[in-house]
C-alpha cells in the first residue's frame, strides 16, 4: 500500500508540474505549452504589410509522392508572393512523381526538377535530397530558402506573411507545424497526442526564447535565411540524422533567433488510414530521439507508465476490488486528480484539430500504443538493421 501511495504522489506531482510549470513563459504570464497559444496567424501584425521583393528558393524532396505533390505544387504556384523559384528533387521515385512534376512544369516556368543521385552510405534520404537541392540553389542568389514536404499545401498569402514576420523580428528560421490530417479513427486517436507529446518535448516558448539554448522545428515547413547555407551546406552536418528538422534548428539557433509555431494556414495532405501507417511514422524516429540508449528507453517507458497508466489502473483496482472503501478513498482521490489533469490538458489540442473531446479519456490507451511504438523502434534498430521508411532502412 505504501508503494502505491508513493507512486501515486509521484504521478500527481508530475501532472502538476506538466500542467502549470513545464515550458511556461513566466515573464509573459502566459505560455502553458498545452494551451496551443503560439499560433502563427495570431502572432503577426499583417494589417499594413510592406512590399517585399526578396527571392525565395522553395525546395521539395519527393520520393514516391504521386498522391500529394500536385496539390503542393498548385498551392505554391497560386501564392500571392511571386518572386520564387521551386526546386523539386526527385529522390529516386518508382511511381509517377517525376512524370507529374514534368507535366506541371509546362504551366509553371519557375519550377526546376532535379534527378537525385543514388543515396550514399552514411546519409538519410531526405537530408541527401535536400543537400543536392541546396547545392543547386547556392549556384544562384536567393534571400531565403524554404524547405517543404511534398504533402503540404499553403493558404494563398502565407509566404507574404512569413516574409513579413521574418523581417520584422529578424529571424534566421521560421518553422510552421502543418496541420495534420485528422479524419480516420486512428488519426483522431493518435495525431493530437503526437502533437501534444511534441510540444511537451519541445515547448515552443523555449524554442522561441532567444536566451534559451533550446531548438526545434517541424520538417514540413522550414523557412530560413539562405546566407546560413552559403559558407557550408548545413545538410552536410546532419547527413545521418533521421530527425533532420530539429537538428537543423539546433545549428541555426547557434547563429541567431528562430521561431516555431502552429498554424491553420498550412495543411498536410498525407493520410494515415490505419494504425500501421502511424506506427511506422513514429517508430522511424522514436529511438533516435532517445539517442539510441537502452537506459533512456527504460527511463522513458517507466516514466510513461507511472505518469499515464498508473492513475487509471489504481482507480480501476480500487473500484473493482475495494469498492471505494474509506481507507482507500484518499488513494483514489490522488489518482483521480492526476487523471483529470491528464484529460484536461489534452483538450486544447483535440479542439485545435477538431476532434471530439471524448477522445481525451483514451489518452492512457494512446500512451500504451506510443510505448509499443518506441519499443518497436528500439527493437528494429538493435536487431533488424534499423527502421524502414519509404523503402529504406535507417
């Protein structure tokens, strides 16, 4: 019994810290990471924008993206900001990606298609593709580079707003987290939790604080000053990093301020219709996030069990076997309080994604699935030569 009480208090204190302290900007009096207050369109003053003529090179790595890349290209072509060059790097696609891009080029003269070279040893596919795109872009002069995934679509004035925001604050990098698809059951179950976990791991307030040595980015949309890549192509430094976005952000923040936030003006067209597709997406990077350390893996799993699974488990045991006996009532109350905090802080993310609030009570089940995905990532890395993504093992 003493053991259960001890762990119950650890869980409750953890949720108290996560809810009220973690990632908070005390100087502003706001900034609880889980409230989703850092939204791009709510942070910029765009009432009277200046007229900018800065050149942008948009780089899109594409490997077997026939289902999504046309929408991405159309949304870029339809931007109100026109001084841009688009470079699509075909990363050895085996589908119709190259054919679709070539056809699109006929009506969009600012598009260039590069045929990617074979992936060399020691490189991650996306990093190798973007390294080649940056090498090509560096042959000309551009003010900004924009790295975009091939499933992302923009609102019409997004680039105008991004340039305005970048110049007004002199950012080296602005990264926007595209709104992921949340239509299928498994997307509703797991995507909001994925965003919540990301913000908990990388609180946006810390990333955006110039005084903190804390960096992260969302790989679907990274807008940065081209000058940062002129002296040396930064992708050479992160060639083997599966988590390319956050590692790129770390390099950039060493030289100046960066900004990361949510947005409703950038959407992903990639759908995850079944559990397997989300499982593969998460397991690709989970063990690298733990620096491939079995010790950190154990600590991570133990922490998730104590914080996410323990409260509900103890509550159910007391209800089923002790029928809320008074001597166990205080134990039930402690764990019920933890569970309420757990449910409360996931609600803003569910609301942001338009997911029914009833999915909040499933967060312990979600935690179990993420534990299993993390274990899968570690097992694949340790025993099966890495995790597979788009036909490649990492």
